[in-house]
C-alpha cells in the first residue's frame, strides 16, 4: 500500500493535505510533516496543507488558504481523520483523487486509496514509515523541520510515550527522528507549558472530579466556568490527561461546554471507550476517543454507560 501511495504522489503536480477539525499535535504533525517531506523531495510540485488554524499550535506551523480551483486535477490526502464529517475543509472531495492515511478504526472507508494501521501509535508514526519506503524506492528526503513535526505528533498522541499505544516500533522511529537537528527541549516546552489559568483549572479538576467504586470518573466544565478561569474549550485539550495518574481511575470523561455543543473527551486505562464515543457522534481509539453532545442530560447518559463499562 505504501508503494501505491508513493507512486500516486509521484503522478500529481498539485497535492493538498487535509487533517481533522479541532486539531491536536498528531493532526498537525502528520499533515505538516508530510508536506515538509514532499516539499523537500519534490520542489517542483505545489504542496499545500489546509484547514482552520488553531493558535495553540503556532509552534508547529500554519496551514494555508487556497482557492477552490486549486483542487482541479489535484491529489488530496487526508491524514489522521477517521470519518468524513471530521475532515477540516470539506472541499477534500473535490480533487481528482483521494488518499486516506489514518491509525483509527476504519469505520468510514472513504477515499480512492486507503492505508489504515490501527497498531500505529499515531499517524505521524505512519508518515515516517511512508517516508522510509519513499526514501528506499524514490529518494524521498526528510529535513529537520519535517522530523520535528513528526516527533511532535508522536509525542502528542502517545502522551509523552506513556499510553499503551506506544510500541517498540514507536521508540525505533523516535530514535531515528532525534538524529535530526532540532531542539527537543524547546519543542517540549512549547507543547506542555501550561499558563497560569490552565494550572488553576487543572487544580479545579483535581478537586472536583467524581469517581465511582468501579473506577469510572468524570468532570463537567460548563462554559461559564471556562470564562471564569479565562480559558477556551480548545485550551482544555492540554488537561485531558490530568486524571490519568489518579489512583483507582480506569476510564474518565471530560465534558467541555462550547457555545453550540458540549465536547466530550474520553480516556481509558483498560475499558474500551471508542464504542461509547460512537454512540454520541464521535469515535477514535479504544483508549482515547472524542464525542459531542448537545444537552447535559446526554452527559448523564454517557456517565451511566461509562460506569457500566468500568464495572464489566
């Protein structure tokens, strides 16, 4: 499959790379990392990365704004995006050919060419594997910028290598990436530096989360509380792992209210929770998923189901 993807990339002059809405480091890392590889390898091609930019990821880079007609006769690649409704910039289907590269369960098998590897720690890890194959058969190039992006994506999706998705392959890839000349200390500081407001909110989470006797935990963060702490819903993504170190917790949900919905972040240290996410307009990994609801009553339903999962 990697060879087919490389051959397809070679046959197009314009390539547009998408990722998912509400991006995380792996979304940026895989998208911009692939762009960096292709730009270094094919300077004569037009390589674009698109999507709404999140200011929290300025340290990784920014996507571009392109006109509709750029999609004509273009190859479109979607990275780290399980289903079509989560593709950032819905023009993704207007190109000439569509490739899906992802490490989530393939519940929505969109695209003309698909490469899915659910055992990969991250999509960024997959992009590095694609680079290695491209290096072997087509002389692909990776510079320090691209290596930094892929490293950031892997670090982000493995929770700094503590999530169960981290494998021997992950460490092998990371071991090769750190041979490139980029400042890992600077990158880690950018990725994990919480400002005073987030630290205060983190303290609130530790003091106010609820947990039952079976290890199911949750915290509700209504929009008025976010305003009180001076943070946005996007900012709270940095705190989703906060409860992971609390003794006795098996799985947890963070409910974050926005203007038009309630975002749900689910994490687990054992019970499979992506099946629960799929029931509420979401999906993801067995141990890390997301969903969205529109009423707090739905949150109570999810909490009840999470408790039953942990009890089973």
